[in-house]
């Protein structure tokens, strides 16, 4: 019998928070209260001045296995996630080959089950992510897949997207779209604007994202299928989704930590480490995203954790692949973006509760292979928990990363707020900020 | 001197002050004289090694740089790097590390990707990097030799020398740049140089060949091209970058020639003293009529000739890090 006692942290519920002890026995929250006594052999974690809440759930993780194991494996990604406070990750299907059938999805689920975290899988919407034919969504849904995406690229053909939404609706699954019209963004490697123009880099206009958001909102209105917008990056995209919600449409969205903390001027030195799709935007968009985060109108912060081998980020800017690491710094960056008086409920809402709802990983969801996430930290729940120290100041260092790849743009940045402990699947995976 | 390129990399003209630009022009002036000698060589960079690393095809720029380096007595390592070597998987970092391992003081680099020279400069901080053209970004020595050519011709006409003139003749000089501004690294360097030197710069192009944020650039977009030709002291034409896909930015080459080509009829609007410039290679019959290219006021060959002293000056200042003892 394993037991853990998280001592005297601020236990953050959906509505209120209170200082309490959390006792975990055999993978379940056994008790929440003050001055709980530790059973014999219990591991006590000092959580004073820390926030204790449900473990983070990442809706958008590129684990690269199979195919690009030099950049990341399911195992290394899970460990990086644990250090970042995550207890569940949604593995994206743009591996090599694509996760577009039950055999490959099963493979990733099996490998994921051997890691300390719960690894959920997003299946591809179309075969090979080629945007031509629907992948077997129903068969994958049987295995427990609840989210489907061609991420890396959106489904460009509106007729196919319409069909996908219509087909997905009765399955009770959600589609997730990378919104960029690739014809409008063609050849672009950073945000289109004054900076790209000066640098002589072909731009990816904000409009490429916004037009597709607009198109998909109308397709959702037409079909009634549920849609999740991935990594929205402009003020206008957020406005469009807000309007869609007023119409009562089943749309949700995420923003990425890098879009909350970096702007397009980061590209001025032509360092491909800052290349990402959708691209880093002007400061005004960054500010609008941060404002929306503080106002509580953003559903989820999702990392778009995208490991790439070092040699690929040594290519010229226009040839290098897009994407950056995210798992280990997302919590601190979200905390930073929440501003001077960060609201702990909001923090856990965007990092855990809402992403768990979107991924259908909560207590009352029909789950096939995974534990429950994004809960209330109350008796009887699965013990997927995180202890976050909001006062700790630390420096991000590439050499401390757990991913195989090191393509993080935050090397040397001072961060505030750090994950002290992660309990996943009932085990203490991270303690004192390090893997146990 | 503030912002001098002495001992620095030359990656862009964007950050260079008027004084720094004039320093390069004045240094080049002294090398013009060297190029007129029977023995066209000075020992300024004797024992130094300059690598020329062209990922993208180029005849004149490469020849010009290598000639410049040799006239300064530098050893030249000329590496034929097929642009495909990177595509085959060799990173920029490995390519430059290989060359650096041979022992070099400077690398002159051309690449089809914007920013490649700046990336390389981070990999080899002890080596001076001279950008010989990177994608759509910058072509600093072209901007310098264009300004140098303007100053040279105008000061000759005034019966004085460029060095004596300094930068005064640039004050209010009317420069009209015509053509594919959007895809042109030459335009970006020219505009940086001319505006820092005090010129009034206007641009004329079809809407699709202007950058989408042209309002942020230190230029005026002309509405009436014919009127602008009468206005200009200098008309700088740009090569229509067909290889960069700019063909699809205009309906046809014929239409481009009709609307923005410097045709013989249009050239009649120019004052006889107006300089006609082109960075080459020219698409005769597209952006410039063949007969216009051969007018006495067209100084295209002078631009080519001035490439050598400008590049000698750039190599000298960046590599030797001083402008003392040029003679």
C-alpha cells in the first residue's frame, strides 16, 4: 500500500481554495482536511505556500514516436511532461507513419501505458493527414480516441472538413483544427508584417489563420459537429470564437504558451528556434491573448510541444521545421501571463480542468484506458495531482531539459513558479522539482 | 567612429550611419587608384584567408569579391557549395565548421535563404562574415557600390573627387527605384543606404511587387511613373526576380514592360543627366530596353567596375579592422 501526504498546501478547487492536507492512498485521494495524520510509511510532501491542484492536461503534444525518436519518444516526452506538472498528454498523430488507424493508435496507447503518465492519443482526421479521405474515426473512437486532428496542417478542403464534422458528431468525439489556410500562408516562415518585410522573409498572414477559423465556425453551425481550435494566436481569431459562442456553437479553443510570451520581433536574429506555426505575432496580439487569459475567456493553454533534432534547427530560417518545446515551461509561462495577481482557479482551469473536459478525461467521462484528470481534489478521485510553487524563481536551462531535443527558445530566461511535485497514476513521479 | 564596420561583420546596411557609409566609400576611393596601377595589388591582407562561399549561383559578385580579396593579397578559398548540399541534410553549422577548420579570417557568403549569413556569423564568432546576398533580405555591397557609383559620377561632373565631396551631394538627391521591390535584396540595401545618406527615395512598381507594409519604409510610392521619371536624378532599375516566383505577381512580362519597363519612349522623359542604374544581370527587353541600357547616362558597367574597390574596402575594413595605411 503506497501513501502520500501533501502537507498544508493551498488546495485549489474549481470555485474556491483552502489550505489543507491531501492524503493519497493506493492511487486515490483518500482524504482532504487539516492536520491529517500520516499513515505508517507514508511519504510526506511539504506543500506549504504551494498550490495543490489537479495535474495538468496537455491537449497538444508532439511525442514524435514512431518515426522521429531522435527528437522525442513517448517515454522522454512523458518524463518532460511530468517535470512540467502534467499527468496526461494528448499525443498528436503527425508521426511517421501517421496515427490514422487502430494498429498505430494501439501502439502509442500501449507505449504510453508504460510511462508514468496517462498518454491519450489524437487520431488523424484524414488518411496520412493528406486531406483526401477520412480516416477510420469510428474504429479509433472504439479504442478510446476522443480527439481527432490533422495538426501540423489544417484540413484545407472545406467539403472534406464538413464531412468530417458530420461524421464525427454522432461518435461523440471532437475534431481539433490547426487553422491556417496553406495557400494564403504559402512559403511563409514567420508572421507577415513589418518585421518579415524588413527581414526579407515570406510571411504567413494573420488572415490565413482567421479565414480558416471563420470558415470552420460556419461549418460547425452547418453540421453541429464539435470543434476545438488549436493554438489561436491573433486578437481577431479570439473575437471570432467569442462571437461563435454567443451563437451557442460547440467550439472550444486553446492558446500556446509561446504566443502568450513571445512576439514576432524574436525572429529578428533569424534564429529558427523561434520559428513556429502559427507564427509568433505582433505585440498587440500577445497582449490581447494575455488579456483574454486573465479575463477567463480562454478554454485551455496547450503547449504544441514540438521537439526537433538540433541539426534541423541549424538550417536556414525558411528551411527549418516549425515548432518549439513546451512541456517543461508551460506552467511557469502561463503563471507569468496571468499577471501580477494570478488567480489559482484560472490557472488550474486552463492547464487542467478545461483541457481534461475537452479531451474527455474527467471523472464522469467514458474513458477506455485512462484515469480521471482535471478533478476537484476531493475524496475518491484518481490521484493525478500537482504541487506548484508560485513563489519560486528559477532559470530555464536547455541542459536541464528532459526531452531528447533542446529546441526551446527560453534558455536563460528567469521564470517564476515551478512544479514541485507531480503525482500521476498514484505514484510520486516528480519531487522537489526533479524526477524521482 | 560611431557604427563603423571596422572589425565587424557586414550583414545588413540597415544599422549603418551616414558616417559609417561614407567611411566605406572613402576607403573604396583609395582602392580605385590601386586598380588603375599596372600592379594592382596591395599587401593589406597578406597572410589572411578569405573564404568565398556561394550557395547560390552568381558570376559577377563572386568574381568581384575574389578579385578584391586577391588585390588585397589575401589567400582565397573558393568553395563551390551546391545549394543542394544543405538540402541533402548538411546543416549550415556543419558547412561553415568544415570551412572554418581550414583556418579562415573571413567568409564571403551568398545564400538563397534570408538571414543565412547572420546565422553563420553566430556559429563562427571569431570569423568576419560578409553578406554577399541572402535571400530577399540584404545585399550590402551592392548598396554600397551603387551609392559609390552615384557619388563618383556626380563628383566627376562637378570637377571634384568623391572624397572631397563627402556625402553632401546625396542631400536631397532624387532617387527613383523601379520594379520588384518586394523580392529584392538589392532594393532593401539600396533604400537603407540612400536614405541614410540623405537622399529622397521614391519607388515605382505594380502593387503586387511592393512589400505589403511599404508605408513603413522610408520611401514614397509614386502614383505617376512618367512624372517620377522627370523628377529623378537617379533611376535604379531592379531585376525582375523570375527565379523567385515574381512572374506570378504580374500577369505577364509583357504587361510589366508596358507599365514599368524603362522603354525607349519612357526614357525620353529622363533628363540627359539622370543616371540609369541596374544591378545586373539585366533582363534586356523586360525591365529595360536594350537601347536604353546602352545610353551614355546608363552606368551599369561602372557599377560592375566599382564592385571591386567597394569590396576591397569592405574586406579591408572588416578584416584588418582599420583604415590606416591603405596605400
